[in-house]
C-alpha cells in the first residue's frame, strides 16, 4: 500500500507542475479544470494498459502441430502471468494517480466559486 501511494504521488508530482505551467501559459485555461482533465487522461492511459494486458497469452501457436492448421496454445506461463500483473499494477497506479488531481481540481474549482 505504501508503494502504491508513493508511486502515485511521484506521478502526481510530475502531473501537477506540468499542468500549472500549461495553465499559466494559456490565459483561458483554469488550473482546476486542467487538473481534472489531466486526472481523466491518467485514468484513460492506465485503463489502456489493463485492456492490453488481458490479451496476453491467447493467439500463440504450438509449433508441434502442422502449421497449416494452427493450434492455439492457451496455456499461460508464469512469464505471461507476470506481464499481466505488471499491466494491472500500472493501471492501478494510474487510477490512484488520476484520482488525486481530479479531487484537487474539484476542490480548487469549488473554492473559487
């Protein structure tokens, strides 16, 4: 749990100053709204990793059989399970890292109004 929060805060330490610079350069973009969109973008990027991780394993050929009639090898080896877990871990990191800027952005927009 500590590692999850530490990694999410490291991602947020990259997102928040970047959004601050972008909103200062653009006169019409509010900082709170930009943080909300950055958080949504982080969640979308993390979910793409999870969707890609679920398809690891199916679709490989077992070359013991004739290649004219491919036989799919649906067995997931420990390496494939490890890759799937890395994809899901990245998804979880990005989800937590996306929730924090969304909450801060909503709080900033609420205080300004």
